[in-house]
């Protein structure tokens, strides 16, 4: 049995930057934190009733970037 999920995310991808280290601790830039929070919320909304589905075997993930994006970004960070 094959199991598949698709998620659609709008807007530009914000690559994960290196964490910033200051005397007050470590943090990620505000732009990235806001994008990540919005993206996580969108995925949860799209999951809907599927939140209860268990996944017990390895799955493959395909990322398709559509629209305008920088071709020089480090794709594993995107």
C-alpha cells in the first residue's frame, strides 16, 4: 500500500540561516521565524483529519519549487 501526502505552500521560500549567537542567547532571524511559523500552520491546516494516520515505514519526500525563487539557495536549507 502506497501512502502519499501533498502540501501546497504559497509565497517565497526562506532558506534557514545559521543561528545567531549573542550575549542573550542563540536565535534565528525574525524573517525566517515568521515564515516557518506560517508554513507550519499551513501544513497543519492542510493535514485536517489526516493527523491520526500513523506512518510506520520510510517515506520519500519530493520538493518542487514553483514560481520565483533564487536558484543560488542551498536546497537542503530550503
